[in-house]
């Protein structure tokens, strides 16, 4: 077993172990992990353990094929890299560092140095009780801001006209967006400042636009520039200012003060600024003035991804950012998305060959149970049954057991936050965050259609 420890977590010193389980003389195929806390006396207090058998991957005889042992090694390396990005460092099984002492992790955000890999800015909570939101509104303590469907870009403004851009995972992407760097220089953003933008394309609403953003963000810089030149230059929506002139503002100001600071400081400047090639690329946070009911109606009408809600008088404080590689979720900040639902034809044949394979088996604690269902709907014009996507969440443990041996196809209701109706590539008619809701044994296949579907 190899052991890693995280010294800057929210809950004190934690450990994580990983290794292989294999019979003598056999190649390793099972990954074993264990994790927990380290007491003040230096003893481990285990919180959990897992076993996972990834199995072989890819088609035999091709470059993509991996044996079960090779795939297990690949997955183990990936898990270790992820933990190290979260601030874990490898130690011996006696708890002492393998080489020298533990790295000196930053206690504060550096002003001019490259930002550390394990720095992580907080994210809104995915869900909060509706009663909590209603109480905030009733007390006049609710603030809603528009949520763009994009990917975060972190801008670090240093001294000496130096600007660095990063992804949420703290990978440098400065060369991807020279037009953003130029804009920040022309607007004379003061040094020792960090701005959080949502990079978006189109109107920042649809999944199709998000896929275009992902294509640019995940490319190397030369390709990212070519794609933007041929298609559309990336636009940027400023939604947070964690640091301004060396001050950690989110540890001083409450949420309302922060949101108004962005509006009052940048809205007019961003509206007036145009790049010579890309045109308007900068947008400031949009606050919604109206009731919760009106906000939900507007999101549905305009196709917004949703809203980010804030408790006006709350201060993020120490939850603004962390150095343990995972985003904190402060209670004063949450997402609010419109939710849709529709009926689909579900199949589960994970052991079929080739194109007839539908659904998949579960892994980890769900090994041997249903993992995902394949969802389809009918094109009402052609009568063709069209693949939509997989759904793997929303099932109880009991349902995963029962649905493994159920009779298919079946009609199910699935809830989701948005939907694409394009007929391009493998993402035709895909759902965003699909979640299984219920089975409809009284409905038949010809009732499961959607008039917006386009056959590929």
C-alpha cells in the first residue's frame, strides 16, 4: 500500500492509502483504497475502504486495448494524480515524508508567484432546501444573479503588466486568450488582483455552446486560437472578485456588497470596451430585480441555465478559497436551475455485442447491479427510435438490484436541467444532468416521442 496525507484540509490531518489486491503469482486487477483521519497521537482512524476492478478496456488487437492489469495500473496512477492535486503528499507507512519534509503549502494566495496547483475557489451548492430559499426571499435577504453555461477562467493580475490565466484546476491557459489579457491591460486592472470569469460562447445558455467552450479550453493553445479564429472568440462573464489590490474582499464584504461592487465598477467599462478583432468580449455580473417566481419564469422563457443565489448579508470568509484541491460549498451561495422532465424508452442490455449493447453495469458498491440505462425517444415524423443518452443517477440501491432483471424496454420519467436538440456527432438530443424519477408501466413505446427531435 502507498499512503498520502493532506495537512491543509478542513477537518485536520487526513490519510489516503491505495494499493493492489492480487493472488500470489497473478497480475494485479483489483484496486484497494482506504481513507480516514490521523489523530493527534498519530494513529489512523479509518473512515472507509473500497475495492474496484476496472477490467479490460478497448478492443483487442487495437492500440486502445488494455488488459485488466494495465487498466488497473492506469486507473491507480490517475487516482494518485487527483489526490496530489488536492494537496495530498506521499509518506511512508510510518507517516514520515519519503523525501525531506512536507512541502510548505501556501497559507494565503500569492500576489505575483504562479498560483499553487491545489488552490481552489469555492463553488455554489448544487441544491438547498426550497424552504431555505423562500425564507431568504420573505426576509428580503435573497439575491439572484444570472448563471452562464460555461467554464471558469481565473485571471491573476500581477505587478509589471503580467497577467496569468488559469482553469479551475489551476492549469495555465494564458496563451489561449490573448484578447482577454489585452483587455485587462487596457482597462488598467490594478496588480495583486484576482478575477473569476465564466468563459462562454453564443448566449451562454445551451449545452451545445458549452461543448464548444470545452473544446477550446481543453485544446493546446495553438489549436484553441485556430478554433476561435474560425468560429467565435471566447467571451467572459465576471462573477467574482476574491482579491483586489491585495485585499481578500470575500473575507471582508458580504455577498450583496461583492455583487454590487462588480456591477458598479465594471458594468459600464465592460459595455464600452470592444476588442479590435473579437468585438465585445467582457460582461459583468447581472443581478435580478424581482421575485423568485418571476426569476424562475424568466429562466424558462429566455433559456437561461439558471441563477446563482446568495444570502445578501452573509460573508464567505474562510470558505472563499482553500488549498486542499476541492472546492468548498459555502452555505450562503447556491445554484437554482429550472428543472424539466419527459418520458423515455429505457433499455438495459449491457452484455450484448457491438451496437446492440445498451446500458452498463455498475462499479464499486454497485458491481453486479444496474449502472446506467440507455434512453430513447421516437421521432414522430419518421417513427424512428432515436438514442438520447445514458442515465445513471436517481436510482436507489433497491431499484438498481430490481431493475437489473426487469423486463425491457420500459417507459420511464427522467428529470433534467437542459436539453440539446442538435443532430451533430454523438451528442444528439443529449440531456444535461439526467436523473431517473419513476417507471410508467401503463405507457407504451408509441407514446414516447418529442416533436423537437431531429433524426441524424
